[in-house]
């Protein structure tokens, strides 16, 4: 499992689930961001839209050819 600079391990697990779903289904970055926005509405995971998290997401998506 990749890490995404979330404040907790459970946050990293949730973000990784979103990213792995995107990879499996060939969803794009915009799809992932829409899910991160929903996750960030939960107080414990409000860091889901932080720059470092989004950069880690882009890195993982790029490794699988999902970033142009």
C-alpha cells in the first residue's frame, strides 16, 4: 500500500482505496479528486485535499499510466 501523507494510517488506507479503485477501473484524476473532496468533508480526514496528498495521488496514478 502506498502512503499519501494523511495524518493517520486509516486516512492513508481510505485514500489508497480510492486510488486503487481508480487504477482498476481506469478512472482519471478528476474522479479521484471528487472522492477526496467527499472524504475531506469528514472531520477526521479533512486533510484529504492537501497538496501533499494530491501530489502522492498523482504519483500513484502516473505509475499506472493514468496521468497525461
